[in-house]
C-alpha cells in the first residue's frame, strides 16, 4: 500500500486555487473591469452572480484570513477608535478597519464593491454591517430578507419560497442593470449544476468521518475545505477540488488512516474556531488523541450532508431553498439541537464541545441552554469561551486546563462504564 500522507495533494490544490481566487480580487481592485459583489457565507445566491460574471467577495472570509495571519488586531482597534463597541462583532470591526486601511491585506487587495448583497439569514448584525459598508463606499446595498423556518415540519412554506423567489427576480434585474446584459439562463443552470455536484461530493466527504478512525478532523480540517466550498462554489475549479478531496479522503478511510496515530475520543464541536489561535487550539485536542467527527460550523454555508442538492432544472427555486432551509444560520434552536443529536448518534461520538464566541451572538446566544440540554441527556459537554477574530479574548492556560480536565473526566467515565459492562 502506498504511503498516505496526511497533508495530501488536496492541501496543495487548495492553496493553489485560493491563490488564484485572491489574485482575481487584486486584479479587480487594480482595474480589470470585473465587477465585484460583497456577500455573506450563510446560504447565498453565488450561482446567480456567476451567471453575470460578477466576482463574489466574502468579508467574513477576508476577516478570518486576517485573523489566521495574526493581522486582525490593528484593524479591530482602528474600528473601535472610530466608535465601534468592544462588544460588536469582531469580523465587522476587522473588515471595517481593513477597508479604511486601504483594503490591502497579506493575501489580496480587496476591490471596492459594485454591489453589496446582504443575504440576511439569521444574524441581524449582517444588516448593520452591510448598511455601514454602503454608507462608507457609496455603493448600493441589496437586502435579501430570508424568513426563519416557522412551520412545525421544519420546512419552508410555499409562501416563504415565493417570497424569496420574488426577491431573487429583483436581484436579477439589478445585476442586469449593473452589467448591462440579460441573464443567461444556460449559464445559471451550469453554475447550479456545478454546485450540485460539488455539494454531493462534500456530503460524501462529511459522511466519511463515520469511519473509525475518521480519515480527517471534521472541524480543523474541514475549514481547509470550506474555503473552496464557499469561494469557488459554482465553478469548475471548485468541483475539481472536491473530486480530488473525496478521492484522497476515501482512500484514507478505506486504509484506516486518520489525522492522529491513535483515535481515542470522538467528539462533536459547536461554534466557529478561534482563528488567531487555531493551531494552539487544535493541539489542545490532539494531545488527548481527540478527533472531531462532526461540526456545526462546517454547515454555516449549507447542510448538504442532510440531503440538500441544488437542482439545475429549477435554478432560482433551488437557490431559494438553500437560502431558506439548508444552512445552519437560518435554523432555530430545536433544529440545531436535532442536528447535533444526529451527529452524536450517526457519527458515533461520545462528547460535545461548545466553543462560545464572545463577539458572535448568532452562535453564542443560547449555548448555555444547549450545554444544559445535552448534559441532562447524559452527553459529556464542555463549554469554553474565546473569540473568532479578536486575539485579546483567548486565555491559553485557562483553555488548556478546562480541555484537559474534560477529556480526563470523559476517559475516566469510559473506563468505569467499560469495567461495569
């Protein structure tokens, strides 16, 4: 059997494709003539932009890239000097600070927006964020208002679908005005088809971690795959990446190769990562041979592993359903609980870790109740706190002590249960 390297070709390919994506941002900023639209990750109509050759720009991704490269704090402080509160979303502050610093980052020069496309799915901060960007840039903002799921079945009503469809039709008209060309339905269907095939492969990849050992960490390694999933969805490059990723990871699953030499604990994790301290945070779990087999954060842009498939024969309705139903950020608490319960059972995990983010109310609101809910059902549950962007809210020693105590407790509990049986 060939030696299967943990850092396989998919990691190299991800770097190459994302470098190409960021080069396109810089080219747009430097006058390539390609219009750019800012939009958000949580369930978005990027396929519609592809059909008009409008370049998608994701402020959330830009902010997290700044944090990973430890470049976020000066921008956060600049925004706070402007009057943004310490309690405001740190993504917003990093993005606003970066904008007023000239939009130049270690990875790209971010273009001015031609359009600000606020796809509101669950987080009211999005509305203020894009409203402020519209004020600062003088560019138009278009708000896609996505209703929460309110039906007992947990699926959107027909009225909700029609409501979103009508907004998408108005967005089409706006894109036609911006670009000076009519919507090419064949190009839209092709972008949706590429998203459909990409999503199907991502779903298969997510299900691979049901294997023991899991062939990759579904939190710390999933973030490597989330960048092309969101920034390149609806493109041939994005599909090529996931064809490569699935082939490599399926081979590892078949060979029984995991990210660690030993897989002792299988856990589910809720909440975004602490990007400025990602490696340190990962090491706190790896030292216990603990592997995340599922994560809610990896579903902020779509719940493909639970059955969603884009439909190129009904492209606009397919996009509307993705916005409404098939992404984590538009789900209520009971749906989020049900999602975690499925992970714990179907992915055979024995513990839940909740990373509560100080400046992200979308995730952190209700997580204390979430911890109580699962603890009362006999699931060992740990809640730790820091921030996804601001490095000032990460206490390494305190975090390490809590994680160590938690896995020591879970290990003792497992040993006692094993002896009792």
